[in-house]
C-alpha cells in the first residue's frame, strides 16, 4: 500500500468516528488520495462543488485529522477533476490548500489560565462551537417556537432572565444541539469576553474520571467554576453516575449562584429522566423546560427552502413538496436526504428533479416503496374513475371529480401518517376542514349507497395489495 493511501486510510478511520455514517458515505468515501510529498497530502474530489462543501462543512474535522497524521505543519491539498478526460485529453485538475484552523483557547490552556500540564491534557477537548449553528439557520415553526424564543432571550441576556437553567428536550434529530449552540454563538458574537463551554455529558464524565485518576478533582471543578455559560448536551447520559452527578451538582450550584447561565439538552423532560438524583432534577426545574417536536409539513417545507437557499441551489417546488411529504421523522434525516440529493446531482451531473429525488430516497428512507403514499392513492383513484391526477388537485366542482377527490382524501387519512393539513396541501392546497368534510361524506355515503360501498371496498383491496 502506498504511503498516501495509508495516511488517508488513517484519516478516514478518525473521520468516521466524528460524522454520521450517511455523511461519511456521501462526502468522504468518494475521495481518492493521489500523492504525499513534502508533508502535503493531495486528495482528489469529484467536483468543484465537492471541494466547496468539504471546506464549508468539514474543514475543522479535516484539519484535525491532518494534525493527527502529519503534525501541525501538515497540509491538505485538493485535486479537483474538472473533466473526466479521455485518451487524448488528461483530466484537468486544480490544487487548493485547506484554510488553516484559527488558534483557540481552551479551558486549561497556558495562554488562558494557569493550570498544570495534567489538567491541560484532560481539557484537550475542542470546546469550539459549530459556526453553522445559528438562530438564522434554525427554522421556527409551531414545533419549536417556545424553545427558540426562550433560547434567543437567553442569548440576549445570559444569566439574567428567569430561564436559568434552560432545559431543551426532544427526540433524536430535532435540533437540540443546534439550538443550544446557536445560543452560545449568539452570546459570543454580541457579548465579547464571555467564556462559553459546550460539552456533551459523555465528555464531561470522561474529563471527571481522568481528573479522579490523577487526583485533580478540585482543579477540574475550578475550570468549570470560572466560565460564564455552560452548555451541557445530552444530560441524560449522567444517569447512574453518582460521583459525576455529585461534581456536576456543585458546579451547577456555583454557576447558578454566581449568575452564570446554564443550558442543557435532554431526550426527555426532567420528570422522565431516570437514574438522576432528585436534588439535581429539582434544580433542572428552576428555570424553563421547553420541548422540540417533530416538524410539521410547513416547517419541513421551510427547512428545505432555507437549506437550498443557503447552498445556492434551486429545485422545483414539486420536488420540495415530495421531500417534505416523504421525510417526516426529524430534521436530521431531512437534511441528510438533501445532502445526498445534492451529492447525487453533482456526481451524476444532473439537475435535481422529481425522478432523481425518488431514486435518492429509495436508498435512504426505509420501505418508501412498500408504503401506500398519497401519490399512489391519487394514481389508483384517478385510474379507477378514468381521471387525471391533476383533476384531483384542480378546483373543478364536477360531481365525479369531487367524489373521487373525497375518496382519495379519505384513503390518504386512512393509509398515511400525514396530518389533515398535509393531506389538504397535497390536493391543491385545500385546508384541513375540507379533508374532514371529505372523510365524513365518504362514511355517510358508504352507509346508505350500496354501489358506492362496492367501489370503496374494491379500492380498499387495490390499496391493501400495495401495503402487503
């Protein structure tokens, strides 16, 4: 194995630990190492877009793995294939160095506070906030309005509002870390001199264990006692760790009594946290607890628009609607789908259209073809009544179209997990009351009209065959 291949394989092993598997497959697996000379590793990426995406989203990770493998003087260069070339014309490449990561202070660094070398090693963790996590990129909707508003209020007046501590909870991928770090970034931008620490609960625990090993518990506590804003992510991971909870209890008390801001995230509200001491749980309730819920259809639409706008990419509205309908679990999965879609379009040199979106989702969203979708329901109903799908979305009030449309809405409510508002949107932007009326009409007609009942039963059989 060549030296550049060996170095890049080591880099990939480190990268894989720090990014989602889907992001790794999309943005790092296609990279090919091509040369290593004068402490410069050259890698080949498929397009200019690939280079720009890596520089914008993963430059810190790349800088860190190059530091690990080549030392602080090591460099990374990209060889970007502009044209695939042929026998008469070799690929044209350009080489661009990565931007250097700026120096930063960490608690325990010699240039910030005077601690001994052992404590410095414990706090070698990178406390830097992700600059992409901003309030501007956190899309507001009914699902997160309270949490976002409270977070923004805290960012304007940390430690002064009654939202101290601020506890944000919700399921996986709903934006807890994004919101928590957005608060920290807003504080740093508007209130210079404030020291903000962002630390996952697992890392906090590891730091504490290391301080116990070298008998530096007080020094560990002193580091946290001197900060202005503590952001502790995934506090549920302190469960069952009595000694770690005890030290955090003392740090919490000191910061709170000193008017310092505490922000925490969790996968559930304090009352449902198991394995945590009651004295901690009672303190978690001193401030405000706000939840993040699954984004509704309109919020998902807004998220896609914002993401595409920030990346300078235009896609058709019908593609945006399809993505918003198809991915309704959480923001992280939705963003992952968008990243994959952009990558597929770049690699295949294709425009992002509905067909490409459907192909991409097949490899990401589990069982998307096995489920009865609104599209399939509309197609089945339209064929049964010899109509066009566009007729079901149109404003026409022809009796045969109205009945078919109401049936399609009825089955959409029965066979999908979409909200009434989302179903109405799929039928030409009708509101939820129209869907309610359609469902009631179908039920009433089913009870009194035998011919209509036969049609409904026949359509049910067709749709059930799809869902098996």
